[in-house]
C-alpha cells in the first residue's frame, strides 16, 4: 500500500471527536509544537540543563540532540513562567470566556459520595501531597493556553497523525492525537496536569469475501483499560458512527476517548496501597459470605482505597471531523521512518519528577515514559486483545479446519481405546487363569495393578472422546450460524466495560454531597477533641463515634440495613467469644449433651417408625 | 409453539390460599423475644430493688455501699426496659423500622455489656452472672433477626388481597 492509498484509507474512516464544553486544547500538529519548544535534560543530582533553545529545535534535529547526550531524562519545554502582565491578560481572557463557559459547564460534585471514608482520606492526602511532590506549576496551564492561542493565530489547524500497518491478517489504522496540554486537574478537578498529551484510537480492517477492506473492530485508548476491554465490534451499538466515521467522546482536559457521552468515574488506586486493598477485599468477601449477601461482580466492587475522579466526556462542545463544527486538516502520516517518532525517546513536556509520574509529560507515540516501545505501537493487534480473533471472512475456514483437526483427533483416540481394550482383556484373561495358584500370588497382584491402571487410562480416553464430541457439536452449530450469515457475538469479550456514572443511586444527593465533603474533617476533629478531653472509657467512645459516623454514612448511601446487620453481628461475635472464654467447658459439655440427645431422639424416632411399619 | 402451561403457570384451585403465616410468625416471634427480654430486665430490676435490705440504710445516716450498688444495678436496667418496649411498639406498627431499631438496641446492649465486662471489675454496675445472661439473650436475638425468617420483616407486609386471592389466576 503506497502513501496515497494509506492517506485515503485514513481519511475514509477518520473519527469525529466530540469535546466537552469548556475544553481549551484540541488536536494539533506535533511538529509545530516541537518547533515552539526548547530541549532540556535532567541528569541525576544536577539541575536541569538546556540542550537546545527554541530556535534550534526542529522535528529533523530533535533526535540528533538526544543522540549526543544519552544519560538523564530528556524533555521538551513549551511553557515559560508568565510575567505579572501576562498572567493578568490571561486571567482577564479566561474570565471573559469563563463567564460564558460557566453557564453551560457544571462540575458534578458527586465523586466523593461514591467512595468510603478511607478513599476520602487518601484523596485528601493525595491533594495535600501535591504541595510537596513534583507537579506542573500553577501558571503552566495559563501559559500553555496563551501559547496555544498564539499557534492557532498563526493558522494551525486541527490535525491527527495517522499510521497504517498490517499485522496478523489485520490492516490497522492508528489515529494519534496530539494535545498541547492536559489540564484535567487544574480546570476539571481531575487527577493530573501535564504538558503535551498523546491519545490514540485504532480501527482494524480485514478483507471481506470480495477482497475489499472492511472495518471490523475499533479500540479507544482510555486511562488504565487494556486488552479486550478496549475494543468494540464495528457493529456494536455502543460504537456511534456518522457514515463510516466513528465518534469519540473526549474527556474534558484528560482527552481520554470514550464510546458514549457521559461522566466517567475513574478510580485511581495507588500501588503502595495495593496490599491493604487486597486484604480489605478478602475480609469484605468473607464477611459477605457470613452475612449471606450476594457478591457483587468485580466491575461493581466498591473501591477500597482508590481516589475517585470524574472524566467529563459530555460531547456538548466543539465537534471536529466530517460533518462537525470544524474539519480535519489532511492527515500527517507517521511511522518508524519519521525522525522525531523513532529518534526521540524523551518526554514531550515538563519533567516534574513526580514519583507517581502523573504530572510528568508523556513520551511520543512510539515510546513509554521510560523509553521502552509502547505495545500499542509494536503490537497494536495484541494491545486490543485481537491477536486471538480471526477476521470474519476467515472465520468459516478456521472453523472447518478446527473441526477437521478434532475429527482426526477423535479417530486417533478411538483407535487407542480399541487397542488398549484388547490389551486389557488379555490381562484379565491372564489374571483369571493364575488367580487360584498360591505360588503366582505376586504376579497376580502385579497384573491386577496393571489392569486398574489401564482401565483408568481407557476411562480418561473415553472422557476425552466425549468432550471432543461436545466440542464438535458446538463447532457444527457455530458453522451453521456463520453459513446463515449470523453475526459473531459482539460483546462477550468485554470483561470490564467503562460505563458513564449515574448519580441516581445516591439518596438525597445534595445532603450526601455535603456529608461527603465535610465528613472526614468532622471525624478527624471529633477524634482530636476526644483525645484532648480523654474521657474515662476512651476505646468505647472511639467505637461509638465510629459507629455513629458509619450509620450516618450508611443512611445517605442507602446501605443502612446492611450496616446495621453487620454491626450487630460483629458485636454478637465479640460477645460470643467472651462467653466462650468464660464458659468454654460448659459450652463443650453442652454441645456434647445436645448431640447425644439429638442422636437418641433420631434413633428412637426411627425405631418407632420401623415398629409401626 | 408449545401452548401447554408449565406446572408453575397452572392456576391453583380455589380452596388453596396463599398464606402470610410466615411473615406473621416472624413478627410475633420477634415481638415475643423482645418482650421476654424486657421482662427479664424488668424482673431483674424489680428483684434487685425488692431484695435490698433497707434496714441498715435507715440505721445509718448514709446508706451502705452494698445498698447503693444494688440500687445502681437495678436502675441501670430501666432505660433498657424502656428501649426494648419502644422496639416492640415500633415492630408492631412499622415492622421494617422495628427490625432496624431492634438490632440497634441489641447492639447497644452488647456494647454496654462488653464495656462493663472489660471495665466493671468491681461489679458496681452489674452482677457478672446476670451480665452473661443479658449477652446470651442479645446474641440469640441478633441471630434470629439476621436469619432469613427474621429478615422477613424487612419486606413489605403481605396485603389482605394477596392472602385470599388466587395468586396465579
């Protein structure tokens, strides 16, 4: 496929992106960004050093600068600290635009309502930690916005970077979107801010029965989702399309891609707290079993120590793409031959040295932050879990080939059964012949052991034949389904679908939100007061306060019945242990007596019935 | 298409009526055990008050410690008697609310009992043997109220027409 054909294919299926009202940054040409950046290096134990000023950095020279100095972290720097005057201008501009935006964009305050106390505490600590850990400076978003508007004024248009490759029978169209800045945290109360942002979607095409390429699957990169959960069938109703163009709902500020409009709750779990989360989940599962409560599926499990963030993908803002508010510029084709794609492994924006890496800029489309090649780049088929899936046109052939293999295998198994059965019968004849002779007792025992062993082997073979028969029946039905033109199951591969959050499960939403906002502070203040006044029965007061808060929390979250039952059961267990400790031998004796009388009663009842009979 | 109804779809004969006995049994068992618990508390309090030896108290200007302890033990039970009686009334009027209040009351009884078990080493507020009886009673009530039968009170009470009409008809 030549470049012209690749561009035609990219344009034929190019996506439509629906942004949220209030979004400030849109996909742009990465090369224009490079030209506006300076290149820096941060070596361990040394202050950052500028390798090349803005005037010298170009897409062609970028890789060369890096090749000269390999140690340390390379990064591009777009924003410079704003002067007081620039800050004032930007603030005025934002206020002018903000008055208009605020009328339509309203942040949902329900994120803390959806998680428990521990998560709220972790959320508070996470926000406090921003004061001490590496983060993008406060004026960076304003500076990036100013710089972005300057670039737009120079005539830059909305651009995507397209890559076409063939892998395992699939033709993959990758659409890479470069955003100058991710302002999810500073503008939309999200998890992080960082300079530069790369997002991507892939469309998977395969030749149909006429040999013409048709789209079969599409995958949107979205936060921590991976594999099968990323992709949807082209005919899946969840994939909104305008003609042949799939629609993306971009998260406000984060630019993550979603199939449906909505507000997505993203729970970020800190790796350091993972062991606590695991133990807590196991305790919760055991407790649910004790209380005979149904276990929720993994995707509905309430986060234990996760920090909740809302990603607003409302789709009520600018629409870029065919039929939208603004069109795409012709695609910029990228692959390994492009110098800045292959040669620059560094970060595309400020390196903040954030230990969680959330505030560090990402690397380019080909690389992870640590310089390794992204799986989405070197194995886009496996990245979306498509490596095990055959294109639709090849499915029938694959089914038939699989069926023939199974038939051959079954024939082989039957032959083995026949042979082993004949051998087994021979052994049984031998055993029958020598059984009455005492001097052959040892040989008889050996033959008996062999008979048992071979009989077991034949039973295993028969079981395998039965399983193969069942598999063949299923394959026959699947083949008939395909021959009748039936579609493959569209969503069975999805284990954890990201669905928009609904707030209607929370009772008295405003009260719940207010409670979620103040509860942690009130609880901590109550503890401090308790320790300050130090009452006589301190542990009991601690339990009482915790119980009170738990009941209030349960009331606003609609779990009062469950919590009351659990609380009472926990106290009953504690009291039962006390009684067991005090009256251990009495309890043992009582249980033995109860067992004895039950056996007596049961036996007498049986005896009475048998006499009547 | 097979039009023959499944056994579950066949209407019941007129003389068979759906019963709400199970719900009523659960309600009355709950009320009964709570009543029994209130009677135990009240009876114990009355016994303690009745068996106080008032003579030394009238002889001395200040009542002796033994009299005070016995009075404290008796009076400490009275709030629980009142609370359990409230639970019984709520159970009869609003069974669902009664179930919640009942469990909260039993939790409170256990919480106080455990606290006394740990701290009241001098048996000022409670007699140890009686305390264990209270704990055992509360444990048994919690077990019943958390059982499938006890949890029936969380469901809306069956209406009269459901009990008498043909449910499958």
